[in-house]
């Protein structure tokens, strides 16, 4: 290294193709969440990041993680990109338009949309009812669909990216999660058809299935059980999913659209 070359951190070294672009990421309220990891990697590549969180839901899952959204916001800003966040209940019908308005006002119109936020509770055929279905539908499908079409309608040109998160519902059953699989499975079909509709605007639409991922909720016993089903001997980490999302957000993926990418590390379902 030449003596006059400044020391550069990991964010600066990786910042390239996404510099100056605005990324909107939903569901980044947890310390070890996939949404948090996605925000970090997009910032590493130079994107300005606007993310959502909803503490009323996250606190029920991980009550010791309440300061995370503000900490993530400061971390991203410290990495040299612009970053903003909003506390928003995506289950409300007007939330998608409010979110797109807020992102444009505070950072500029986004060219990358990552639909990561999800609602998930256990049910099964003995427990499933209308309220459970509606709660999953509102966040997992309706918010994703309305954000995606709102993003596409507002998009003014260039390289647009819509990236949805799903969970491999087309690959096999997930007993005890009927409402979740029904709504997440619908995202796969939605992804393929939306890609065909908005391609002429320069927007690609893809989905990522990260497989079983340790985001802080996974008990050690379950983690050991699942690890034996991965050739690498470990479960997925949030960073594994985030790297695929960042690839799909970049120029290298311009010829990929309408795809569901099963990035599961060889997970053996049988």
C-alpha cells in the first residue's frame, strides 16, 4: 500500500454499483434479522437506505431487542450513506402509499424495493381461523403487492429492482403454518406475473427463499436438528440471504427477472 493511500473500511471498499441509489427495505427491526443484514450489505455497496420497523410485533418475538432500529440507523449513517427509518404497521391498507411518500420525501425516489417484512404465527388445521388468515394476508401479501405496484407506477426510469422474500413453499410442506405458507406461496406467483408486466419499465422482479435461517428466535435444539440437514453442517445466517438480495439489486442481475431463487445451502427436506 502506498504511504499516501488512505485507510478504507469495509463499507468504502465495497461501495460501487449502488452508489447514489435509494433502497427501501421493509422489516428491519431486529438485531439478527434478515432485513437488518440486507440494509447493511446494501449500504456496503453504496446505496442510501430507508427501512421500516414495527416494534409492537418485534417486541413480542424478541423483547430484548428494542433499541435495534435506532442503532441500525446510526450504523448505516456511520458507514457513509444516507439512512432514514420509519415505524410503520404494514397491516394497515394505507401504509404502502405512506411509506413510498416518506421515502421519496426524505431520501428521494427509491429504485430498489425489498419486501422483507412478514407476519408469522403458528396455526395448523385445528387452529386456523379468519383472523389468523387476515393478519397474514395483510402484511405478507397485500402490503407486498401494493408496495410493489406503487413502486412500479412511480418509477421514472433506469434500473428498477423489486425483491421479495419467500420461504420455499413450492418445495414442500410446512406443517402448522397454513396461513403463512398460503400467503408466502402467493408471493411466488405474484413475482412471476409482475415481472412480465413491469419489465418494459426497466424493472426486474425476483424472489429469494433463504431456507431455515437463524435470526435469533431459533432454540439450540432445533438449530442442531436442522444443521444436520445442511451439507455445510450449519443453518442459514441472515448475511447469506442479504448477499443474494444485494446481487439482485445490482447491475449484474439485469437479465434475471421473474425468478424464485432458492438459496438454501443444499437444505435436505426429506
